[in-house]
C-alpha cells in the first residue's frame, strides 16, 4: 500500500482488503491468474503424489512376499499403519500450524526413509522407518485433502462454478493420477523381478529400490514447487490452548454425518489392505507366483484409474455420490461372496486370468471410494476440513493396520467373512446418511 495515499483512498483500500477472500487467488481482479494457479497446483500435486507413491505402493505390495523372514514385511506394515492411526488423531492442528503446502513437503521424508530402509531390510531399519512414516503419512494426507479442497473451492468461486462438480472433478483427476501409480510402479517391479521365483535376486531387488529412490526425489522436488495456499495468520490463534486444540480435533465427531461416514471410511481402509496383504499373497501368488504380483496389481491400478476419473466427472453432490458408491459397493460385494462361496485356484489360462479379473473388479470399488469420500468430506465439512481429513486417515489407517496384523494368523475364508460383514454394515449406514442429510441443497451445488 502506498504510504502517501489520502484518507479516502486509504479507507477504500482498507475496504477492498477486508472484502478480499481468504483463499489466495480468489479475487475478481486476479481471476485469470488465480484459475491458472489452481489448475497448475492440481497438476503439480497429482504428479508429485504420482512419483512418491509409484515407489511406495510398489514397495508396499511386495512387503508380504519379499521381506518374509519372521514376517518382517507384514509386521512392518502393521507397525506403520498403527503409527499412522495414532498420529493422524493430532495431524489436523499440525497441518494448520505448518500450512498444507509445507506439510506436504515434510510428509515426503518418511516415504524416502522407508525406501532407503528396504535397501537394508532388518528389524533395526524397517521398524523405525515404519514408525516415522506413520507420522509423516498422517501429515501428508491431511495436507493433501486440505490443499486439494482449498484449490477446488477457490477455483469454483473464481469461475462461478458449483462446489460439488468442481470438487468431484479435482478429486477425479488427483485420484486418477494417483491410482496410476499401481500400474507404473508394479510394471517396474514386474520387469525387474520377472526372473525371480522368490522375489528376485538381491541385486534385482536393490536395483528396484534404487529406481524407486529416484522417483521419490522427483516427487519431492515437484512438491516444493506448489503454491502456498495457507492462511497462516488465521492458524496462529486457532489453538491457543490444549483444550481448544482438542475441541477442534473432535469437532467432526459431534456431527452425526461423520458418525455415519466413519464405517465406510474404515471399510475403505480394509479393502485397500485386503489387496496389499491378502489378495497378493493368497490369491495371486499361488497361481502366478511372486513375479505375477506386479502384473496383477498393474491391472488393479488401471481399473482404479479409469473409475477414479469417471466417478470424479459424475460427482455433483450427496445423491450422485450415493449412486456412485452403490455401484462400487455392489461390485466388491459380488467379488467377496464369489471368493467365499465358489473360488478355488485353477490351472491353465483361465486359472491365470481369474486373479487378474478379480484385481480389475476390485479397482472399481477402490476408485469409487477414494474420489467420493474425499469429495464428500470437502463438501460436508468445509469449515473443519483439516480435522475431517484427519478423521478420514485415522479410521482408514486403523483399519489397514488391523488387516496387516490379522492376515498372518487367520484363514482366507475368515478374512472374506470379515470383509463382507464390514461392507454390508458400512454401506447400510452410508445409505442412512442420505436420509439424515434432508436438504442436500444446503451443500452449494
């Protein structure tokens, strides 16, 4: 502001400042620049997560089949998601204090350390790395949900677009690119471990993780290029005491809409861990071998990509989300009950194709749940979005930890019964949500 401005000019300038929106780039005078910045940040965020999780997802998929001594891989993943659950409880005030963009950069450090630990996989490297990754994962995912929602809502208001479809479109692109990590990462695993009946040679595995390390570095660099969309001046006084911080953390739990969403959030974690820990070990490996895990997961990821993009485009509010989630839930229910009642490993071409087909169907449900849950949380809990996305990760990661700890000790049949029961209960309560929210029009759409 010019220090030589007259009184009326100063007052007018002050009024304009107060009228300016809190989200960066939302003013009419900068509409074009703001819109370009928002879409640029969406593309950058998606690409950064692509490179980071290309490496992490492929490494995670191999844990139960590569680091098998003493169940090191499975136990490490259980430790990771238990840590994730505990830290996610308090992640929202940390993200508000750091700012979402800085939280995203810091969050990548745990994934980098996890890949490094896999180069020397022992209890002394994997377990500490998993504990630290649990902390940074809680930060990066709350930061992702907060950042993406802020960019999407700012884009909608800059261009007089409805919030629902814009959030759906932004989440569709992000989750579509994110799901493609399963395709590329697992194809890399398939290529480098293709001759290994027991996970490939030591040299092959080390080369694989060196490639993953390079992908991580690219992702971190892209994360550093994101615009700072955080309003740090608001965050400074948000939690002046432990009581106010605790009140903010639990605020979503006082909302019955969140209570009805939590079972579906937990199921979304269960179904992800089922693929990583059970599907790869009990369904793919007996038929295709360890070297086939990469191919099966690539098909799963490709299906996830398509469904994420399609689901995002058709999202407009609670009612469209209900229909889309219903499709995904029915597809996964069919898979679970077929595996439970009729499946047995087969030889030949048909036997090899069945795990691939199951992976493709399962990817439909995962793509649907990721896009719709993120979009709904952004719509329903805009005022406490950091806390809402923290709740998403608390319940998801807790459910994932349960599967990783249970999978070594229970049968496939028992796991399928657990999954089917969880799906029926969570989907029923989600349908009840549509009745609780009597006025969907209260969500700006």
